C-alpha cells in the first residue's frame, strides 16, 4: 500500500511537470521586484529585461472571496513562470503586498493588494527597463499630496535640503574637454555646497557623497526617506557644438511642450524620440502641485548663479530657469530642480569647471539661492498658488 502511494505521488508529480506551461520564445523576463514605503505613498518597481507598456486596472474588494481592493498590471510579452509562488509582503499600512504570476502564456500579471487607496501613478523608465507604480492612500500624509492652500502654507518649509550629485560610479555622465567627467564635477560641487549650507544652519542630505552608482529611484528614496524639503540635482552640460555655453536651471512642469530635448535625453539616459513619449506621459500626471515652489527655487538659483559668475568672470550666458521633463524631478515629491553648472565641452567653461575657485563660487551662489528661496516661501505661498 505504501509503495503504491509513492508511485501515485510520483505520477502526480510528473503530471504536474507535464502541465507546467512551456515558455514561448521571444518573451522578456522579470528581473526583480522592489518596493519602498514613503511617508505619503508606496512605490513598487518591476524591473524587466525589455521596455513594456502595461495596462493598469483597479478591482473593488471582494468580501466573499476575502480579497482586498487591488490594482493589477498586465505586462504583455513578459515571462515570469512560477518564480513568485509566495506573495511579496509589504504590510506598510497602505499595501498588503504584491503578487506576481504568469496570467497567460504571454502575459505576466502583477497584483497589488491594497489596504488604503486614493490614487496611483504609473511610469515606464529605461536603463534599466522598468515599470514604476506609486500608490497613494487616504489617511497617510494625504495632506501633502492633495494639498489645500492652508496645508501648503503651513506645511512647506525649506530647512532640509537634499543634494543630488548627478551620475556616479559606472555612470560617468557627460565627458568633456581633457577627459573631464561630469560625475566628478557634480560630486565636487555637492561636497562644497553641503559645507556652505551646513554653515548657514541648513540640514543637508546627500544622495551620494562618494563615487558610486545610484539609480534614479535610489536617489529619490534617499530624499523621501529623509523627509527632504527641497531637492537639488547637480549636473554639468555637454553639447556637440563646442561654442555652446552657459548656465541653466530646470524645474519640472508637465504643462509646457517645448523642452530642450537634448539635455533631457542625456540626463534621463533615453533617446530624443523617447523624450516626446515621456512628455506625453508626464502631461497626464498631477505634477503641478509643487511647481510654483520648484519654479521659484529654480529662478532663485539661476539668478544667484548668473550674478555671482558675472561678478567674478564678467561673462556668462544666462540660459534661464526653464521647464524640463526629467525623471529625477518627476520621481521626487518635493520641490525639485536640476542645475546645469556649465558646459564641459566648451573650452572656456571646461577650464573654469576644473578650477576649485569656480566650484567654490558656484557653491556659494547656490547656497545664496537656497537661502533666498527659504526666506521667500511665505510670499510665494500667498501670491502664486494656483
Ligand atoms: Zn548630468
């Protein structure tokens, strides 16, 4: 009797193997699934081996089947097989967890079991190819993401500054004259700026303080986890045209359709054509909530940079404070700007950027700009809110 049972079990096991779905050719894979819990939302990132445009659906709770409210994403052309037999536990008060499975032979389904839900946003990013879903829930810091004038007025401060030296590690950023690397300049400026801000009484958080590789999510994870009040991403510009020069500061605003596609493509690590898609995607999101603050911050920094550099060098091209579609700005929930400190492909500016005196000067200028932004917060809250 015992032997027969073993045989039966073996047969069942074989039957199980036989019915395991065969993987069709040409599908992408799920690389990994990561999640982060922020004060006001939870981010789920599905890393893939290829770009996929998912569709997102929302399902109401099913009390009879004891299923909570949930979101699901269907990833067409993606194979995950039976890799995730157990749900990924999140349990942060907003999400129960994430389940992943092969829904059809050619579709992977990601199910997000919700505890509280008010809205979500979806973004498809590249290099590495991934899908980002941010889930916002009622009751957890919702005042910040669905602001009224009062909550913005009382809640917005500028004490905790997040500095983000662009690129780093395996990503050198732009390459300039004489082998000048953007990642080195951004770190030098970040460290010089930190010192000055701390002297002025600001609290400073760095996304990186050494030469290391950081994904866009990791940069914003640092910012969000620290509860930053504002986010300043530091970069140096490059252009095929050697005469291109000047300083510019970007802030995120999705309503404008005219952007510097070249800068956005380079800083986002995507092609110019893909920037168009990104703009269309961004246009559907509610990024206008913090834009008056981001714009004010960008204008203060740009003004301060131009006047300082003009004072010391007599000549610098003011490329302005302008709107641009940058992932790192989009992924931050706080007022965020991106500073392009000069062109390392321009002879004169590359020479300046190599000079520690210039770095100290622009660090001083940005510290001035942040101080002015800090001081002007009350005024813009009263005057410029939509
Ligand atoms: Zn850059």
